[in-house]
C-alpha cells in the first residue's frame, strides 16, 4: 500500500512539473515563430503533455510495433523538452544583452538533441583495476531498461561488447527490465552467448515489472537471481540485495544473511546508499547503478544532491565501491553529459 501511494504521489508531481515545462517551452516556440493563436497553443501543449503518459498506457496494454514507435517518439520528446527548457532559459538571459535570431535557438536545440541520441546509442567499456587476493575478471552491467525502447537488438549490442572480455562472471545490478511491458523469452536470447555465470540483483524497476513476468523471462536464461541471498563463486562471496527506498534496508538484510567476513565479498545493490552497512559487514567491493549519472544535463546536478558521489570508482574506509552510469537509458533515448557503460573489473593479486 505504501509503495502504491508513493508511486501515485510521484506520478502527480511528475505530471505537474511535466505540464509546466511543456507550457513554458510551447510558449517560447510560439514567441520565436510569432504565433499568437491560443487555440493552437492549447492543442499543442495538451498533446505534448499527454504524449508520454498516454503512450506508456497504450504500450502497456497492447505492446506491438506501432505502440512501441509511439512510445519511443513520446520518450524522445521528453528529452527534447528538457533540452529546449535549458536552451530557452539561456536564450532569454542572453537576449537581455544581445539579439539572437530565433533560428539559432532552434538549430542549437536540434544539434544538442542529435548529439544526445547518437551518444545514447554508444556503449563504452570502462576498465577498473583493483587489488585482490586472487586474479579474476568480472563484468558489471546495470540499468539496461529492456522494454519499449531497448529490445533484443540492444541486448545483442551489449553482449557483443562483453564476450571479447571473457569474464569469469557477469553482474547485473537492477533495472534490467523496465515497466509492465510484454516480454518474450527471445528478448534475452543473446545472453546464451555468455558462458560465464550471471548474477542478478533487483532494482526499483523490477518492482514495477512484477515477479511473475521477471521469472517467466529469466527462466529461459542461465541468470542466477540473488534476492537477499549470498552465494559462493570460486571462493568469493557474491551478495545480492533487493533495492528499497528504505534507508535501513541494506543493513537489516545484511544483518540477517550469513556472511563470512574472512572471505572476499562483492555486494550487488542497485541503489548507491548505506555504505556504512557494507563496511560493517566487511564487504570488499560494492557495485551499484540507479543514478544514470544524471543521464541528461542538468539532471546530473539534481542526482548529485541525492547521491554523493553519483558515479565512478570511490573508496570509503575498507570499502571500494563503483557507481555505474548505466548500460542503457530510461525514458528519452538521449544522453548528454553521461554515457552508457559496461564496467570491466580486473582484480589482480
């Protein structure tokens, strides 16, 4: 009940902010092109504001090629909206001092959008070298968001990047699937090309998908879900904990698990939080995602307020931790100021 209330509150706040942004950007476009029609303003404003929630509902209910295209267009507009908002703000400030032709603003928005789409289509390998009492290579992917935008072809692209690395194991730290869409076993078929074991901890989006749908998809793969569990792989403890908004969830869960503090431990936890709990249980390496590195500037600044740090490799006491910017995108298939990444951990004596 608490989760439903929280999600409903999020939708109300999101819809209000999204509506205000669309109103502002639409009015700015009208000013630049000298359009004064109030009727067209309300038609365009309402269409843009409702596009994403309506496309999401239709895609959830029907789930076919047409609805996927509509959803992708609506999600892309969300990204263009954020870009337009920032550009128009800058334009209005600069216009106080110098005159800028409206066409320059439109070209700027278009150029940034094209760059963001191209940037989001690329996947980068991030090599991370760590000291350990053994030699091993692990691959970490997170926040792929397989759903309406990312499908089997994107999954294949990820796998083609992973296989040459020949990892000993692959770790997935949540938000693997995205929302209540229709999933067939074929969407994860490319995973068969990875011969190493795959360990998977749940993120917040797995709660939206539901256990039944997730189980129905991953049962056709060799993925091992670690839902508040500990397993041993080549003498290494691999710990997976389900994501939670609770600030004490990780501590409560780790307290219940039988963790051998004398063994090297790797913790898979979607949300980069509660590091003190990981230190208390002598975790050596904690890997997370969730933040997307902000995905689109200036959201990196907002994310940094909620999670410090919000990306990259860090150390706190005896704990080494890495926060991935994500292997895919959520919502807009656009990245500005961040990148899709596959993390390659090279642990060496």
